[in-house]
C-alpha cells in the first residue's frame, strides 16, 4: 500500500472535534477574563461535553463584585444545556451541534466562550481532559 494511502487511513481514524474555552469576564468593558471551563463537540459522534472549575484565589482577586453561588448556578445551567438535561431551556432539546453553537455564540455577558477551535483525536475523553488541564486548571 502506498505511503499516501496509509497516511490517509490513519487520518480517517481520528475524529474531528471543536472546542471553546469558557471564560468569566468580571467587567465586560475591560475585556479581562479568567478561564473557568471547556466545552467540546464531536459532531460525527454526536458527543458534547462541558466542565468547569472555579479557582478560588483568582475568583476572589478578579471577581470581588460577583456572588460565587450565582456564577456556579449559571455554570450548572450551562452544563445541563450542554448535556441536554435542562428542562427549563428549549435549547437543551436541540442536537449536540446546535447546542454547541448556541453555547459558543458571541455574547456580551459575564460568562462567555472563546471562538471555537478545531482539532483531531483518536480519544475524545482523553483530549477533553488534556485541554481542560492545559487551558482551565
């Protein structure tokens, strides 16, 4: 088998994914933020995952005007929508790719996402964990 065909087969084994970093923006007008979560989609596998982590020290330093419980409640709602488990939101009933688009839409609020980025991986769960560790923790 030619080398080109072998490379093509190896590339086909990997799944295309998109991800966006979830950010907490204490003062939207200043455009300062801290990374607090990650949302990742594999359209082909209809796989969507989201998780978050609030660093206590960063939160205290950057978000003195925010109620931590309010932020957590919003992140939990964000997560339930990503998982398709939010009864209060019709967005939760959409397909994973549509939920991802809605969650990553540009907005001017205190919880925002980066622009989506793409990649390929053989293991979605492992890649999610690696990106989460690199970009959030």
